[in-house]
C-alpha cells in the first residue's frame, strides 16, 4: 500500500484555507479518499488583512 497525500489551498471569499487529502494509489478505479478541510492558513490570513 502506498498512501499519497497532499494539501490544496483554496479561498472562501477572502479567507485563504488549506485542505488535506490522502489516498492509496495501489487501488485502481473508484477508491476511498480522506479529505480534511478547512484549515485556516493563519500567516496568510493575517497578512491579507
């Protein structure tokens, strides 16, 4: 089993958020995924204000 994970930045109006996802790349076709969201990127949000 090889777990691939990554983060993705996205905006909710003017708030920068960070999501996290992980999945097993050894499974072909449809597969379960873990998606965790949101996580405020504090350093970016403070600088943005």
